[in-house]
């Protein structure tokens, strides 16, 4: 047996899971799909005293539903369900698109949207998309429910704004600008991203672009928005020079790490190259 | 002292009542407690796919599933494919297409491909490769494996 010993408890409701988190404050982990947590347990990178299995809460957390004009994705919705959802395909196509870049078939059968967001891997595709689309994380704790904007949610590597006694219950995608492009560069097929990148925007009839969001993964201690680059592009008609300059600005909002997958220098090289290409593709309406 | 967890799990149609340690993973349970050593263990961190089994009909990695999570579930392993000495059609296709050399990865591929076969989807060669990319083979170069699955999925 690979992991250090822990106690296993099955939560019977969200309130029960929250009560268990409160009881074991900071020393318990929630188990959803387990595609990140269990490897970390097996490698003993994590040694919680208690593992709280929330897989029985699909009735409360396993739905993809329209809430007004937003799409609420339950924390227990698995990637494979995102792949099959016509609601997601129609309303949140970027989310549908990136799922193909996550893990492999077996991982997508188990891994959950909520797990991906709460795990907050700096290279994670779902976390990137929540930033790119301005999603809202809904969490439940002992004091009730609160909503946290994606921009305020990711605090560092594997670190979020969730309190130790709070549980993520839904990821809510409000209507977003319709056009997007996504790019990912990894060392091998469906490996962790060296760079992942989503650009989102709304082309206006007068030829300008609005609601630009550029999200970067793998090039900072958390997924980040390239805010300076987006500001430079907002409300303007784009030409090659503007796009090139904006792409360089993307470096202002990230501090790429050096690790065994890629050097910081290589990542810094990739960022403006691929931001420029994705912006050009977005503007040109091609890949 | 960590308490064991009582579970009721059906494996290849046989019900088992077991007491499991929470930190045991499903592949170890199958191998160590039930003697079903057809499910192989490679990396134990969800990368190699050797331990792929079907959990309520869905292909999953046995090393990323805790034994207590099997409570109330139906598990299928490679031992459930053949009927006595008679290989399942997918196994025969593997044999005919020379889809194995050392055979270590074969149970993982067979279970991933069994789920694909049952889905009834018609897949292109590229799609088959993508669907099987969660199982690694270090000796065949995948051609025979993809050919075997392709033949099965196209009714060959």
C-alpha cells in the first residue's frame, strides 16, 4: 500500500462534508474523482488524517444546469460528462474544447470539474478556463454559501481562497464573449502544460474587439490573466503591430517557473509567440 | 489504529464481502485479496494504465481508486473476458493482429478497448489511438493494438 494511513469517511450530504471538514480542520481532504489527490497520496506528497469521499453527493453536485443565463456546473460533474453535454457545447464551448487536453479516457471518466478547480494546479486547463470566462466559484462552509470570482480564487500553486472548512459546490459560467482560441504546449501528448493559453473576445460590427480576456497557464505560480495585454486590445481595431505589442505585454503579468519540464527562459519565449498567434487566429477567424 | 471498512463488491459477477484498509487501492485489492493478478500494477500514479478496470462499465485506473470506494460497485477485470478456455472476440482480435509481445500492458488495453467496444461508437483510427492513449505499451509500437481494436469496432 502506497499512501500513509488515513481514516476514510463517506459524506452523506454537503452539510455533512462541511461538518467533517470543520471537525478535522486542515487535516482532512475531500476525495472527488481522485485523479490528482490519489497520486499525491500514493506518492505521500499528502498525508491527511482523514479522506472524505464526496462521490455519493451526485444528486446535489452532479448536475449541469442553466441558472438564468449562466451555466452552473456541479463540482462532481466529471470531464466525460462535460464532453457529452449539449448545454456545455452550446453555452460554454471553450470548456468543452479544453476537456480534450485533459489526461486520458480513464482520467476523464473519473476526474471532476470541482476537483480540478479546488486542486488549483498552475497548469490545469479547467482552472485556466474559469479565469478566461470569468467564472464564479460557489463554496459552502459552516457559515453558509459564498461566491468567489475566479480572479480572486487562485492564490498560488495548489492554493485557493477556499477556507479549510469550505467545500466547492459549483462552478458557474456567466455568459461570456463568444469567440475564443485555445493553445497548449506540453512535453508529450496530454502531459502537464508547459504553456496553456486561452483568448476570448467579442468582435463588434465596427471591427473593434470587446471583453478581451487572455488567460495563461503553466507560466506563473497559478493561472493568470494577461490584463495589460487585454487592456491594450480592448475596444480597438487590431492590426499586426498592435497584436504583436499586446502579445509582448503578456509577459508583464507572469513570472514563468524553471522546472524539469521547461526552463523559465523557454516559457518566456513561448508566451508572446503564442499569444500573438492566438490573437491573430481569433481576429482572422482561423486556427 | 485505522479502522478497516466493510465493503460489498461484485467482481466479474461474483459478490465479495471484504474488510479493506482505506489506503489500499483497487488494483491491490483485486490482486492481493482476490488473487485476480490479471490486473497489472505499473506506476501507481495514474500514468501507465496497466491497472485499467471497468467500474460499473466505465474504464478507470485501479490505482487511483481507494478500495472502500468499490462498495456497492460492479468491477470487471481481464479475468472476466474469456469464457472458460474460449477467448472473447476482442482477445482473439489481439491474438490475430499480434497486438502483444510481453503482454504486461495487455489487460489494460483489453479493458480500455472493452469499454470502447460496448459504447457502440464507430471510431476512426485516430480516435481509437486517442481513446487508448491512457495505456502505455513499451514493446509493440501500438500498431497491432490499434489494428486489433479497429477490426473489432468495424465488426471485423
